[in-house]
C-alpha cells in the first residue's frame, strides 16, 4: 500500500485527483494531451494484470485530449474538460463497440451516445475506454463477464466487486481519473468499496438512463467512481439533470455539489440502524472499521441516532423478484434480428432460440428464467405484485427514519473483496454481497461508498444513504469524514502489482 502525501515527491499525473488535475490544466502546468498520455501509459503498464478494459480507446483519447487543450486555451474549460474518463461497457457510445460484456452483443455499435456520454463529450472529457462488467450488469464480481474477470488492484487474486468492477479497478489502479458505472442493486457502491475508491449511486431519476443498456428499469441508476468525494461532486454535476429522453429523469435543478462541501457535519443527525450490523457472514474487521467510522462522525460533532428499518431484511428477496422480472422483459429484445449476434437457423423461432441459447451466459439465463416465472400468469400476484408491496414498506421505513435524521450510515458490504472463484458456484453467496446496498435501490435513495479503513490489507467501505434528491447532504457528510480520516489517500502499490 502506498500513501499519497507520505512522501514529498511530486505526484505523478495518474495519481492526481480530478480537482487537482483541473487546477493544473487550468493553470496550464499540465496539458490534456500529457494527462491522456500518462493514463495510456499506466493502462498499458497495469492492464496485463488488472484487465479492466474491454475496449481501450487510445486513438479517440488522443484526439479528444487535443481538442480539450484547444478548449482550455480558449478559456472555455468546464469541470470535466481534459479529464481522462472510463465508461462501463454498458453505456452506448458511437465511437466504440458497446457489449454489456455479453456475446449476444458481438459486433454491436450504437448509432447514438447515451445522455451521460453525450454530456461528458460536450464538456470535452477524454474517453480512455470501455470497462469490464458482469454480463448485462448481473453480478457482484465481474466473473459473469463473457470475456474475462477483472482483478482487484489491491490483490490480483481477488475480485474487484461488480458489476461495475472494471470501473472501480480502473480508478484504483490509476487508469482513469474518474469512471462511470451503473447501480441496480449495488453495482457502483460494492465495487467502489472492494477497490478502495469513492462510488456514488444517485437518487433514481437524478441522472438520465437514456443510452444505458437496461437491466431493471425501475432500479438502474448511473453514477461515478472517483478518488475523492470532491471529485465525485464535480462529475455528478456534469452528468445529472433532467433529460426529455428519459421519462423517469426528474425535472429538478442540479445544485452546485462541489460548492456544498463545507467540511463540517456539526449538528447533523446521523442514523445508525441495527439492521445494518451483525448480519450472518459479516467480517469482524469490516464491522470494526465501520463502527470506528460512526464514532468519527460523533467526534466531528454529529449526533448519532438509532433508527429502525425492519423491512430492510426483505430487500434482498424482493430485489431478486423485481430485478429478474424486469430483466426478463428488457432482454427480450435480443432476438438475433435487431442487435449483435445472430445465429443462423431454418426458421425465425429457431433463430431466436439459437441466438439466445448461444449468446447469453448462465447467470443471465438464470435471471431470465426467474423473471419469466415470477411474471407468469398465476404467479404474478404471488411474486411480482407482492414484491412491489414489500418495496413500498421498505421505502416507508426510510421515510420514517429520515423524519429524524439527515443521513444513515451502514457498511457498504459485509466483507472485503473475496478471492476469485470463491462464490461462482453459489449464486446465493454472490447475491449476499449486496445485502447492505440493495435497500437504497429498492427505496430509490442516493448512497455513497467511501473508504473507511482496511481489514487484512484490503479496503473497507462505509456507505452513507440520504433522502431522495439530497445528494448534497450525502456528499457533505462523506467529504467531512474523508477529510478528517484521510483513508482516501491510500493507493494500491502499482510497482508490486506489475512485478508479480
Ligand atoms: N449484484 C446485483 C445483481 O447481480 C446488483 C447488480 C447491479 O447493481 N447491477 O443483480
């Protein structure tokens, strides 16, 4: 482990925070082209071990960086101008293939950019590549990618988490200053936690999902991975806001998130829920680090308040009814006619069956079967409708808690990053990795994962859940803790990683 600030050496461009890079770019002490080249060199150096990228975009990155330098020279820089950014390969991009890490999208190229991609492109961010994920974002480790498993930069024998594992690993390994992922049940927060970086799932509706390949439409939300909370605030400001092309995106103004980071939680009321501790399989090192973090908030002048979220224990089972049901409907479009893979057959029906049989991996097939079952007539009321009712109860628990507190603290995941292969034979064990993240998805609430220490040399992560559309308070609390604790300044040892 290395510690930024532990030495007086000049920080290399791949270790910069977004905020620091912005200052250097604006002062012209660093060019966007230099910054892009430094990241390309780092990607080439660590990629044989980390394997975060499905499609590197070096050529595009160089062109975009040159254009960014012109924008900066013209005095028109925006927060993301010239910043190397990686995209989970589930966002549609016109200038690179979009695979969702699935064979069924082989050769697919989107005719349009997703809204977040379009916004970053307009701001002259620099895209370094498309990042690995579990197939269609279904998983918690990237082991369900049809292509390869990404490795955790802290320990390459371990998973980076998932599904946005490539996005988390790339930020941890210095391959991009920031990345975007998607979070349906924890796929931003859990991998951010496993890789020791910051990951935010905004409120459902805060960021447009247009051009995000759909998994479970009532849950999917896009958000950033960064090395600091300030960076997270900066990129959120660039991607958030209403979009007429996504009817679920909220027509609400976007606050200046970075300006709201006061560094203080004095007087803030912070909820601690029994339901978020001592679950089966919780590692003592994780529990201890999170409890120490709660104490830090108290020392910083916040008031810790016990809250109750009794229906949260049903979040995981209701998620595994809801998400597969929506997935089975969303994935019906991959039929061998409209997109990507098409397996030759005599009849149209055989084309459908063959394409789907050959194109989808085992976890995706499991979800489609689960979802089709729970939507079938005769089972619909017992499963899908019931799950929606429980979802309302989960949400009401949070509504009640937020009458008393401003944010709620929880561990991000009950364990640190687990070894590659440890859970692949046991889907239930894999699903349990998201036990603490899924409640916020079911309730549509924003949640951030931030580093809060180490257990056995691996990062532990604290989750901060907030009221709907109150990312500002979540970010403020996260920033105050981060500045007081300094856990975000630790990085994996890259020299050791590549020497293995
Ligand atoms: N791990 C969860 C699942 O497999 C969540 C995935 C996600 O948030 N995209 O469904």
